[in-house]
C-alpha cells in the first residue's frame, strides 16, 4: 500500500465482537462467498433481467464485482456515515434498473423490496456458507441466530423490510424453500452464471508465464463455489460436478484460505486484488486499526444524525420519473446517481 491506512470515524453498526465481523472478515468472503452470491442471485428472473439489460457484468466485470464487494464491505465494516450515504445513493442507482422481464412479461424494479430481500439473503447466506465450509468452521446455534439478527440490521440499508428477515437457520431454510418455485434459469441466466463462475473475469490481466497458474486457480475456485450449492440448485442451473470433486476441493481451499487469513498483509493483498476499492473500508479491520471512537450506532440513530430517511422511503420522485421514462415514454432510464455513487461504491471505469 502506498498510503497509510486511515482509521474510520466509528464502528458503524457492528464492530468488534460481532458475528458479522467474525464471518464477513474472513478471506473466504470476497472470493468464494460473494462469487457464490452473485451466481445464485441470477436464479431470480427479475434480477437476471435487470442485470442482463445493462450488460455491465460482461462489459466491465472487474468494476461490477468491485462495487458489489465494496458495498457489502461498507455495510459490515464501514463507519456510520459511509454506510448511510452508500445506502442512500444505492437507491438512486437501482432506480434505473427497471423494465419488463422478457420471459413472463412482468415488470421488474431493482428497488422492489422482495428483490432486495433476495439479494440480501443470498449474500449473507452465501458468505456464511463459504465461511463454514472453507473458513472458520460451523458457527454455534447461538452465533448463527445472532448472525441473522445482525443481517436484519443490514436490511435497514436496502429497501426491504427488516421484519421479513428470518432470524434463525430454520427460518432461512424456509425462505429458500418458499423462493424455490419462483426461481428459473433462462438462457441469459445460464450464460451469466457461467460467466460469473469464471474467477478470471474479476482478476487483473496476468503475465503470459502465469496464465497456467491462473487457469488452475480458476478451476479450483469454480469447483469450490459449485460445491457450496445444494443439489437442487445445481440441477436447476445446470452447473454440477461429481461428489468426488466436492470432497477434493474442500481441503485445498480450507488450507489456502487459512494461510491467507493468518497474515493481515497477505489478506489485504488478496482483497485489493479482487476488489481494489475495498481497501479504504476493510483495511482498518484487517490491520487491526481502531476507529477514532468506539461508537456503534443503530440505523435509526445514524439516519437522524446525518439527515437521511430509510431507503424504502428515499428518492420517490426520481423513481417515479424513471418509471415514467421507461414505461410511459418508452425511453431508457437516466443515469442519475451513477457518477455520485463512485465516492461510496467505487469507480465505474
């Protein structure tokens, strides 16, 4: 790193001792955890319609992944003001992700509470799954329940209702069981999932001599992510592998992640490689740099402090304008909010 890491103003909404820091702070998160999340998300027809319409995952995969990791890291480790501002601008960014889902003909809206709940829960569930399989091991029942209680806090920064977040592992399983009949795999979804299972798309270009190594790493990471998916999900998506591969990849990734996770500098280097803009958010946590104050806020306290409303109540005028442009006037949505978002979610370039 070329510049000293600056301490954050406060501990945001979680902080030391929380299960969120324990799980989200492991090296499994930015690699297998969030790769699994973005792959599984595509099973929602509305979400794949929104993602496929922009083609951003194909045109600028590194940037798109960087911004995804940056947002989740900000919620988990950022100071209160950074999280509140990122949550607010995300509503503006999502206001343009609207249209008509081509398979059903139904309208989709990325700010829809049900869509946001799907994104939230696939993210938190995927990160926990990767952690338990390749990282720190199984949480205790008490820790897992606390993890989902903390997930409900994270829901405050999206347009979904925190009351809809399951607070137990059984509740989470029930949520995915309820979602299962509504999931589908179109040609666009399968192509996107295959694309996102390719870790090379989010890595910087490698010298020619290292390409065989990168290919091997990619094969292992792809197998590791598929191994975290339940059989029904693999059957639905068409991405499966022999059980022997599931078994073989587990110790390889567990050892590799364990080595990286024990070295803060190496851990930070991996985070920078996967998501360069995440450094300013995650580096203080990774390097053990205390916040300026040890304050931890509730979302309501922070919104009052900085003058923001809940994401579900934010930017209704802009969202209405975008709806009119797309569904009323037949135009493309405006890009309002995108440039502004770079300060909080990472560069678009």
